[in-house]
C-alpha cells in the first residue's frame, strides 16, 4: 500500500489538542548503503555468502519494528548501484530495469516509509534515479538538490508525514513526522557528466538549518534528518562531505539516521570525538545511528515525546545498531525479497561467467597495502592505455589506482590464473567508477601521496599496527609511473579525505620520474577514479579537467584485457621506510602462501607469525 504524505511546499497542518502528561515513544529504523545487495549471494565468487544482503535483515527489522508501538523504516541512500546486480541492470537495459528495480521491489516488500538518495544513486543520471525510486511505495526527497538556477528545489526539500501513534497511556494521536534529507555536494563533481546544467547540490549544513526550521514552522512535531554523510568533528568548511557531527548541533533536528562512510555508529571508533556518547548513541545530545553497509546492520533511533503546554517536546533519545547476524531469517521471511530478483539474479550470473579477455600471467593482491602487485599493475596499465589518445606523446603520464582492497575481508584478495578472464574477474579487480584525468604538478603529486600515506600508523601511535585500525583502505591510492618512499617515522600532514591537518615535510620522500628527482613545478598528466580524494577536492574547486569522455573503470580494464598483448610487468615502485629495528604488525585475511613471492619482490622484511580471529598476522621489521 502506497504511503500517503503531504508535500512540504503546500502543507499547512494544525496540531490537534492533546491531553497533558501524554508520552509517545517513536522508533526510527534505518538502512543505508545497501548498494543493491539484496540476496546473500557473492557474485564475485559465485557462491552464497552470509556477509551481506537485505534479506539478512528481515528478521531484525520485523523484530525491532514489532517490539514497539510506533515505528518507522527509512533509507539514507546509495540504493541502486554498487554491486554486480545493480551495476549490470543499470547498464544493460536501464529504462526497463528502472521501472522494475529489484532493490525498490525489496523495499516495498519491507514497507519502507521514506528514503533519501545517496551520491551513487546519481551515477546513471537523474532519469534513472527518478524512474527507479518512482516505483517505490514510499516518498523520496532531498533537501539540498536544486534546479540549475540554485533556487528552486529539484525534489521536495522536506516531508511531513501525518501518522497515527499510540501513547504510553494507550491514547491514539496524530503526529506530524518531519524529515529532511541530505546529499553530499561532492555528488555534483563526481557525476558531473549527468548533473551539470540540470541541477546543483548545495552545502548540506546550511540547507539542514533552513529546511528543518521550515518543517517545524509548517507543523512538524519532530524532525528526523536522513543524511548521506559520514561523521567527524573537524572544523566545518563549506561543502563539507562528512558533516553529521555538525548536523547534530542544528536547532530543530531532533534525531539522525545517516550513512555514506560504510561504518556503524554508535561504535568505539568514534569514542574520542567531542560531545559524543557512544553508550547512548548521542552526538551533541542528539540520538543518531549509522547502519553500516550492504545490509550488514540496521540503525535504530528511539525518541520519547512528551506533551508540554499543548506541544510535543522531545524528552529523551538513544540510538544503537543491530547486526544482521542477531536473528536468523526463515525461508518464509526471505521469500518476498528473493522473488524481486529471481530473473535478474540468473541473468547476472550468466553474464558474469562470459569470457571477455585474458591475462598473460596470474593476478593476486594479498599484500596490496604493503607494496605493488599484479592487480595494481594491470589496472594502472589499462588506464594509461586508455588515456594515450587524449594527450600529447610528450606528456609524462601517471596512473593512480585503488583496486578493491580490504584486509579484513577474504573476498577482496584475488587469485586469478593466467589465461581467460570473465566479467566476474573484471568486477573483482577494480571498483566501478568514472575515470578522470588532470594535469598536475610535482608538488601536487606529493600532496596526493600524502593523503594516501595517512592510512599508515603515526610515529607516536600506541601499539605497532602498521595500518590504522579505522582507516578506509578504499581511499588508498598508489601512483604508477614514478618511484617514491613512504617514511613511517614522519607524521601525516593530510588525512585520507584530502584535508591538510598539520604543517611539516610529510611522509613522502625520494620521488623520482625515470630516475630523475621530481621538482615541485614539474608537470604530469594523471588518470584515476573521480572518487580519488585529490580529484574530488579539485572538482569541487572548479578545476578544469582533461576531457577523456568519462569512461567507466571496468569498461577500460575489460577493453585492455581483450587485446592480444598486454604489459603486466610489476614495477616495485614504492616502498615503506621505518625506524631501524622497529617491528610492525600487519593483519589480513589473505593467503600466507603468497608471502614468499611478495617478500622477494618488495624487499620488505616480513614474516608470517600465526593467526588470530581468522586473520593472518605478519611481523614487519625495519
């Protein structure tokens, strides 16, 4: 049954008289970053998996929805694409599949109340987004997306949904539930080819303040922010991507469900942030939850409203997350969601099994955070090969790559034999993203590498983990075409998101190009994913990029491997440098049998010292 709601632009609701001493408890359950992970099937490895999938949350959603009188189910974005199923459907026959979107079908089966798009929901353009979401039995909206003039909202900027609720005293009331929804402004740059000249995406915080106030003015008894934005307490800057900490301090925002960074909140990783209570799930006193990624958690925000002088006031709130492993689903619970993808599921499996090219040697990446490997190299070579027709023969070409890497997930470590490769191999080798190219200086090359070097432990860090426990490894980019060292005895001057955090000389040393030191004013052409932090920052600043026709990284790799001849000779072009005699610990769910070949090629003093919590433990001694 389609949810009824009232347009925020035309709403004028009166609040019904409510008896004194009434108390209403509301529960907001959230999902985020589902990326079309519906079933518990790993398309990369062609087998069932319990790691992800919206079907694995059905029992948790039902349980936490039914244990309270008044509950709401919302999604905060990145629904449509981002896994093999979603990407395949969006590219093969987008209009047909948008009209019957499997992920929207699954959300209809779960009776979602409301949704906000995320940055990746714009990856295939506005028409695809709107056609997909329009098949939902729930409203979708966004507060900070405007038409090209920057004045008229492109979507409804806020919603107020009248809902009948039951108080703790057993009385029925109609409450006006207000929502605002926020999309990171970086979406505008990352999807420029789809959005430029059609929409503009404004600063999230400014519009949160504006539309939350408007919603309250229009009669909302509570305003819940659905934010596709991560959490950090850095000083606010205009257009800040991860701004939930600041959002929590906005007047008229009573509760927050958020996503985007693929983490969970509350979580110990955020314990050191200012004004954060991870025990109760508060940020600056506002209850907030982030439900991870791919259907591995739900976020739950509980609030209590108390009637005061004829008005509802929030008197308490808390938030927590629930793992998909908490309650086992029955076949009956899974069936409605699995029915949404039966036809498409088999179609994707068949397509992924088709041979599309070949490799002239085996590919693996078991130690890709410690040195170069065949996966980095083949992706880099494919990017340089694609770039060649768009630049001058005299240009000095660099290629930055961040293949699919995650040391805590064995599915990210690849072992592809020499010979034929299929679409499944292509998808596992590199993230699906739009490639971009830019002319940069030697000084900017160093700056780019400083951002990546922030992944490694600081000299003053407690313990001896070589990779920071909370680092986002998908933001780690190596650069091929130059040689360089990463000196772990020096502190970081940038964070992984591209922000400068300290003065100093940095960690990147001895940068050379074809044996010659790279000077600050040397010029290069670099190709990489548009999601690389350096590129994302420069796009936001309006810098002019080289027109290379916005290719997809997987298309580029597939075309390269379809050629009869390739060059996949690994260059050991970057090295970690540490304090002499110091030992670091590296932990990964990889294949220790690959250690000998890696150690020989990288000249890193590393040995396998055992296993812990299903991960292999290595000791690196400088």
